[in-house]
């Protein structure tokens, strides 16, 4: 995971980010907490020029300056993968319940 400082407005659609409390507060509806300050992007997020954030991926050098690195551990990646799989399974169960409720109602 690299630490970036945005040089312009940066839009990120997917991936995993590490953010501080204030950054999370402003983007909480577009993120899903994985572990402590590690989040999965569920809907696109944006950073204004000058913001510092960590992102698990590379970004165009015209938009950001790399200011540090911090590798994700294998455990972090496995945990994120399991959390995403659990989320998808929960969504399937919820959709099935709604479908059954709609059939019983109608």
C-alpha cells in the first residue's frame, strides 16, 4: 500500500484505502470497514488536491505524488477477501428474503 499526496482532484472507483478518521467521516457511505483504518471502496470516492491517503494500487503520477510505502500483509488481503465474500453472501440472503416476502405478500 502506497501513501499518496494528491496534486489535483483524484477519483478512485474501487480498491482498498487507509484513511484517517476525518477522511472516513466525509466518505463513510462509500466505504466498508475491513479492519481498523482499512476500508474497501464500495462507491467512487474523491480526494481534493493536497490530501494524503494510502491506496492499494498505483495512480497516475500526473494526479499524485508518492510520499511513502506500507505493504499490505497477506493476512490483510485474505481478511479483506473473506469480508467481501461474506458481504456478497449476506446480500444474496437478503435478496432471497425480500423475494420470498414479496411472493407471500402478493
